C-alpha cells in the first residue's frame, strides 16, 4: 500500500498540502485530477520520496519507486537502450543481464528498432515510451506518473495507457497517476480522485467497477465517468 | 572531400600570407631586427641537431603538463563544488578573481621571491592563471545543468561515480572543454613567460638567452616551438576529447 497520512508541505508562505491524506491499495491504480497548481506534483514527489514533507507520514512499499515525468527527461547523450536501462545500471545490475532485460522491454514497448538511436532521433511518442520503459524495468514497488502523456496526440495517449495497463497486469502494484485528461483517467483508474487547491483537498472520488484492462473507450461506464469528470472540472462558460 | 579541402584551404592561405608579409619585412629590415623565415628555420634546425631543442622542449613540456593538470583539476573540482553551493561559490569568487585578475607579471615577481629560480615559479604562476578559467567554465556548466535531469537521476537511484559518468560529465563536457582549451593556451603562454623570467633552462629561458646574445633568428625559432606546444595540446589532447564528447550529437 502507498499512503500519505496528514502530510503538510509549504513553499515559503504558500501551503500546498495541509494535512493531506490519500492511499492507493496494493493493486490499485488511482488517478488524480485537478486544476494546475493544486499540489498534485508536490504530493507525487512526496509519495515517491523525492521531497520530504514538513509533517505527516508517508508509507511506501519497500523497494524502488518508478517515475514517469511530464517530459521524457532522457539523457541526450545516451541511446534509447541505455536510457531505458538507467535504473538497472544504478542498481548495479551486470551489463549482460541488463541488456537482456532492456531488450525485452524495448520489444514490449515497440522500440526494438530504436535501441541504438539517441533521444534527438526519436519522435515524442517514442521518447515517452522509453521513459515508461525506464520506470517499468526497475520492477518498481509502486508507479508514480506525473501527466506523462500530456504532450502527445490522442491516439498515442491511448496506446501508451494501454502499454501501462499491460505492464500493470503483469505485475500489479499501487499506481498514482496524475493527469488532466478525463479519458485517460476513465480508462486507466480503479479510483479517480478529483482535487482542488492549493492547499490540495479532495473534492470528489469516483470508483470504477470494470477492471481497467477490460475497458474500451466507448464503454458506458467510461463515457459516464468522463461526463461526470467533465461536469466536476469544467468551469461554467458564459453563453456565446 | 570538397568540404575538407575548403576547411584547410583558407587557413593555409592565411599562413602563406603571413610568411609573405614576414619575408617582405625581413627584406626591408636588417636580420638582427627581422630575421628571414629561412634564417629562423636554419636556427631551428641547428637547435634540433645539437639537441638543445629537445632538452629544453622536454623540460618545458613536463612543467606545462604539470601546471595544466594541476590547474584544470583544481579549477574543475572547485567549479563542481561551487556549482552545488552558493555559499562556497561566493566564498571562492574573490580569491579566484584575484588569481585571474592580477597581472601575471605580478605573480611572477612574487613567485620569484617565494620560490626563487627553478621549475616551481613558472608552474605556480601558470596554475594561478589556468585554474580560474577552468573554474569559471565548470561553474557555468553547473549553472546550466538541467535540474529536471538531476531530479530524474536521483529518482532512479543514480549516485556516486555512475552519476558523474552518466550525467555530470557529459552535461559539463562542452563547457569544460571550452575552459580547458583556453586554459591550455594560457598555460603555454604564461608558463613560457615564467621560464623566460625565472628559469635557467627550458624553452622560455632559452629564448631569454638568445635575446641577450642578440640572436633574433633563434628567439623567433623558440616562438615557433612555443606555438608547436599549443598545437600539440589542441591536436593531441583537446581535439580528440571534444570529438569524443560530441559524437552523440553527430548521429543524424
């Protein structure tokens, strides 16, 4: 289980988290939606241990967390394969073993032909696939995703959500998935948490019943959930 | 092939132009003021044949290599540390400003008093001038470092030597190499000047000796030797390093 309990965090005078609590079960994908600047990234960084809370408790399954950031954040001077295997290198996995694992993930993510290319030679979608693979390959105890598909077109986004779900099904684990995209959330989440803030507060929670891997974009539950999210998130506009 | 020819064509023409200008001046003035290119080559040949050249060159090469190694390691290390701590950067800035800003001749005067004549004086002075340049370049590189990449590396548990090899070194390489290139040129220029004023052996002191003997052709011959040292540092050391560091960019 991945849990934040009464977490407090301020940047100077600005309190971003004020006694915030949230948990993701051992096999639960929790999507976080909410306006920009409401504290989602901060709470993700605290959940993953990149940032220390001023107060409160963080419980994380033992082991390395896997991160996917908004931008791919690949090392420009390393090939796709080396970038994908970075976490294994950090863990001291020997070269031969590393290469074998990396080759498997390159294959699963449809990157087999791109192994020896540098990031500047890859398309945006391929770069984010490498970033996904870099998080998967360390067998992370939990996954923390910070709007990872934000800058991709809708087709690529759905493909990458699919890849994420496939990986999750192979090895279920707690996932915190920050997104602005209602379709992404409705497709991937067991539970959707709608936030407001700062400081971050939970405005609404929606639990979905169909297992994520069996959902299709045009399922009734997915469409209903999207509509509910839209109603929650969209600001009423004046009539034209 | 054509681009390669074009790359060398203009600099070669530039050299020929210089030699022509030099020959013209040599024709106008007596050899004691401006020796002809042939006279200089002759002097160089004699120095090489008698072995004087190789002895002086060997010693100077050792001194300059020591000064360059010390200056770059010192500058790069301090730059790496200062890039991570604003307090340390502030603390170091005045000292390094003093080292870089004071006229090199002042350092030579002081070093002569402190260390006397010998290898230590040109080495210390060259280090004092080289280290701040390499420091600045490294520090700028640290400032330009992509914080998001650092966060990413930390998130994936990269640390120690692996962190330096995978992230810091490649990210700093362009800055560091630019600093090293300027530093190498300074080391040669200031090191040879230190020898000229403070030593009784080496390229600089041989130049000083030739001057006292009014052997102008030999003075210019030693200038060519100092230039060759500079080409050596660029061609053998820094050029290949820069090409290696930039290899990933070339992949189209």
